């Protein structure tokens, strides 16, 4: 596998991650996605825990809806992706990445720090065609109900 393909995938993955981390608009983020109709955004978790969890957002308009839904419910600060957090599989056109950030549920303001993971599948033009997220859906759910601080306090007290 040529080294330049790995480098191109790594560069495309970093550009996408930086776009999201810098809080660019959904239109700007969509520039990193394939123009094909089969693009998908999927955040793993039970659908009842948050409106952006557990269902496929398909097509460019679906992916736009995913990012708009996330932006309507979550705020974040200090999103980071360390260089050693990227794993490139050039043969499969995939990149896995680990990131960190402090998230807050917009309606309640309750916040949590988390480590999350993305799996990115790219087309032959180094555009994202499948975006999957694994994150702390439990913290998001508790924060949405205004109960996260209570639960964090319980665990901190050892009960």
C-alpha cells in the first residue's frame, strides 16, 4: 500500500476532526463528506437517550440533520485529537480516532469530560462516506434530565 494513500487518509481525517472541533457550521463540516447519496452518520446508543443516538442519518441532508441535532442539544469545549489517537487502515480506506472534550447539555448546562471514538470510512476521493461515533451516552442522558451532577456526587462520595 503506497505511503501517500495512508498520508492522504490521515490528512482527510484530521481535517474533518478539526472542522468539527473548531465548531464550523454544518455546511462547512459537510464539505468533508462524500457527495454520494449513501453517506451515513451514526452515533451508537439507545435511541431513547438522545435524539441523535441509535439511528442512521442517511444522505447529505441526513448528515446535516445529525450535526444540526447535535448542535441543538450539546455544547463542547477543548475538543482534542492527539496525533497518536489516529489509526489508519489504508487498505480499507478507514481511520479510527480517539478524542477528548468537555460536553454540556445545552438545556441544563450540566457538563462532563469524556473520551470518545470515531470510525471514519472514506471514498476513493478521501471524503467521509460513513461516520460512526462511540461516546458517553449515559452522561448525555443524565445531563439532559438534569441529574448528572447528582449522580457524579453520589459516585464521588463512594455510595
